[in-house]
C-alpha cells in the first residue's frame, strides 16, 4: 500500500492519469486475497500486484482501457475454463476487482495519497474505504460498516515484542522486519538491547520483565515472542501476557523448561486452554538448528498466523504463480 500511494502524488503532478486496481472479493482458490493492489498508468503496470499471471496481465490491459475512457468499474474474473471470459487460469476460484480511476487533476486524490503515506510512516492506524461504485475513497479512523464499500486497514505492520535480546532474537528481528512486522525488543541487560544489535527495532527497552505493563500496553493485535535468559523470566512475561488478548504468543525452550513454566502458570490461575494456545516449541518444524534457521521457522509460523487472522481464520486458498 505504501509503495502504491507514495507514487500517486508524483505521477499526478506530471499530469498522468492512473488506475488503482484492488481485489475486493475473493472466493475459492486465487493468486492473491482481498486488499491486493496494483497501480497502472496508460503505459502499463507501475507497482504492486494482484497475483501475477493471466489475471494480472488481463487486469492491466483492462485498466489501460478504462484510463482512456476515464471511468471506474467493478469487474469479476472467474479463474476456470469454460466461462464467458476465459483468461487461461484454472485455479477454480473467483476474484472481484475494483478499477478505480484517478484523474490527475483531482486534488482530492493528491491529499488522500499524502495522508495515507504520512499515516503509514508515522505508524498511525486507519482504514482506506473504497466505494464499489467508483466514487471518491475516504480515510477513516475506525472500520466502517455497510454495503457498497470495501475497507482495508493501513499497512503499518503488526507489532512484535521480543522479550529477550539474545542470539536467536538478534537473528529473528531482521527476518521479521523484512516481511512487514514492526519490532520492539526488551531485555533486562542493557548490552543486549543496543542499536547496534537491533538497528531495525522501533523501540528498544531495558526493563524488569516482572513489570512488563510499565513499559508496554499489550493489545489483541500484538505478537509476543518469549526468549529470555531464564525460566523465571519466561514465567514473568507469560504470566502477564496470558492475562490479556494477543494475536500470538510463542516461547522458545525445551520440553522440560516448558513443562516447568506451565506448571507455575497453572498455579498462578492461568487456565489450560490459554496455556495450550501458546506456540511452544516455537516455530514451524523444519528441523532448525542454528539461530538463523530458527529465525526462519519462527517467522514462517508468525506469517501463517498473520495470514489466518487476515482471512478471518480461514485457511489460505492461494493459487501460486510460477
């Protein structure tokens, strides 16, 4: 989203009309899900993607046609053989695509693009609201309800709190940042939370794990990775985090360590269902050994959780492009 909207003002100032192409409805198997976007000019695709392959190429050509006609349109692509508009894909699903015409002389688009890029840069939440009739979109603070609209949250990135700044966290942080997570890191040891170790971190916190709430307000959208330097510290973090709603809690450590901490959590009044929801051993089982391999396994698991949350718990139905 940031790349798409950062280009709009520059191109509008050059008097170039554009087309914002967005998947607003997806059913069955398809290359990309709802909210996927690309920007098209009269010469073709500029940036972004709605999945590649035939659907993207067909949509690009259609966008060029609509730019010439100076019009917006909602269009359905059926990704299977034997349909009226066979585009050569057999994923088996459908995507409904909104083609939103951007008139380079319309100052409202210039202002909207600038507001969106500013909010994303400042990590301020918000919702881009697209109207399926092609009328001017809006930027809202809260997600609106109603028919005839498609609302997508600004891509400010999900926040991850790394509790522990050791060697695995050091390897993990840049991998998470590379796929759009925002990094906060905390440790009781000042030398483990330096800018040199975590240059990509939004915040670096030196503090007492037992007083986590003094440093950060954990929200239902946060991801927490627990990899402290001891059983007691793991318990301190988990005992606080598990008393609130989060998107993800993952804990590194052996089965023996996990059992010991879990027993203390039960004694502290944390219910069994909550404890069983913790991802431990952390990461997808790819037989990772080195910190770098473990970082990939953890990131993969968190990307999966994020995708499932974005899809409202439904399994991914992607039809990948070659």
